[in-house]
C-alpha cells in the first residue's frame, strides 16, 4: 500500500468529513478497499489477531441488590471485578430489556436513513443537540476507525460499526482507556469489543439484556490505583450485520474547577501513599482532548503519577529554565559539569554545583531554576 503524505492525508480526511457519508456511506458504496487514512500502523494491526478464546469478563447478577442478604455479596463482586478486570457485565439490573432492544433498533433506524435525511445532523464540533459524525477524533487520531457516532450530551452515545471490505487493516475503535469515572455500555449481538487482561485481549461477548460497566482513568486515580482503568478496543466488523453499541460516559463536571481532584484521603495511609498528584478537571481534559484516542492511557500520558509507587520515568533533557516547583513527589536529576541549577533556600538562591557522577534528589514543592 502506497504511503500517504501528511498533506494528502489531511485533504482526504477533509473530503470524507465534508461528504458527511460516514463509514456507513462507504460500506453502502460497495468499495473493495478502504481509504488509506483508515489503515492503522503495523503495531496495532499485528496485535489484532491475538485474542484469548477462553477467558471472559465477570458477569454479576444484580437481582436482590436491595436486600441486605445479597447486597454485601454483590458489593464484594463489584469490588473484585473493578480491581482485577476493570470491566464487568451486569444482568438483572432492572432496566426493561424490550426498551433496551428498542433503543438499539432506533439507532439502527437512524443510521439506515438515506444520506440526505441524515447529513442534516452531521456536525464535527461538540455542542448542543444530537450531532452525528464519523469518528469523534477524526483529525486528531493517527488513523481513523471504522465507526460512526450519534451523540447525545447528558445521555448515551450510540455508535455503530459498519461491516467493512478490509477488516484486517483498520479497527472499529482504537485501543484506549476511558477518561471518566465509569462507562456503562450496551451492545447488540454482533461481537467486536475486546478488553486487555494481563497480556491477553479478551472478547466481551454480548449477554442479552446485559450492561457492560468499566472503570475509567478518573476512578483509577481517586481510588489510588485500586480500581483499574483498562485498555479496550473494538475490532473492525467483518460480519454482514452492523455492530451497535450505546455508551454512557460518567464524567466529572467542570462546574467547580477550582477544586483539585486526586486520590481520596480516606484511602491513604503510610503503607498506601498517594500514587497520583492532584489536578483540576481542566488540566485533565486538556490532555485528553488535545489528542486522538490511542493505546496509552491518559494516566501515563498526563504525568500525574507521583515519583514513586507506580514507577513512571519521564526523561527530559533541557537547557535553561524559569523558577518553578515540580509537580511530583520526588525528582531525580543528573547534570553535566556546567553549573546553573539553583535552589531556593529560605530567601536565598543557592547554587547546586555539579558533583561528577552525582544524582540530585528533590522533594515536592521546593523551587528550583537556572
Ligand atoms: O462500542 C463499544 O463497544 C466500545 C466503545 C468505547 O470503548 C468508547 O466509545 O469509549
Ligand atoms: Fe471506551
């Protein structure tokens, strides 16, 4: 397949976006190959075939959740699943199954409308109303994925993965973790969702009437790493029928953004110190929305891991810097023989003279600059 240059790629993306046909339109046009901007890099593609055939995420039966006898056991099951898998399905949750099926059918009906009727709703920018578009992160992602979205703010986000001519060259949804607190997901009977468990990709097989629940990055942070936000992906649909999922993201509001979030104090102790630093929602979102979905969890990307516990080593080489404090708990620094580093000690700036082979260790909230 010929390489695509950045200018050509941008033009093709724009043409696709402005055509408003979505991947459904491409599927219906009887194409035999997919546009190049859908083709994912080899490291993603080579991993697509590897999935476990035997493991499956826990299924938790919620019947009796309001009775004292069952409740404690269910709470334990949820805790265990959130700790070990970060993903589980719930059944007998009380939401009427016929209404769930009706929701799936309504989404199918929307996507199957003629282009003219549907394209009125196609909108790239987030906003009010019920926008429909192909790929939320179309211009930010390294490669586009084979799905269209119909989005409702404050309500479920139904997405639809059409069948595709070359399913081995792209994905339905790129491997990622969800940024928020919790995600609740409902899917039709067409498989495709997979969850990373240890080194394996595990199929999340549709359970009729079941909801799938997964832990997001935010919950991992406030639980101080106890609950796991795990990677998941959707394979490009090689079935003749569309895959439909309805995804509800529970995110944190920006309304009170002076407020700093971080690991809950009641979960911390000398044995379990905070492994993440505090941050505002704006800080948190800026990182997520500046990039497309990708396989690296936002927690890793965001440098909110403190300098111990979950070891995340960010190596930076820099020249000249203004006075600042480091966000983490501890910084380990190595310098060449040229002096310049100074540390604020009381009211004085003190030179940190290079000692050959020496490492400089700095604790939280000490100013430094040069
Ligand atoms: O469609 C699915 O099953 C998964 C969707 C998903 O992971 C997401 O939108 O974050
Ligand atoms: Fe997700």
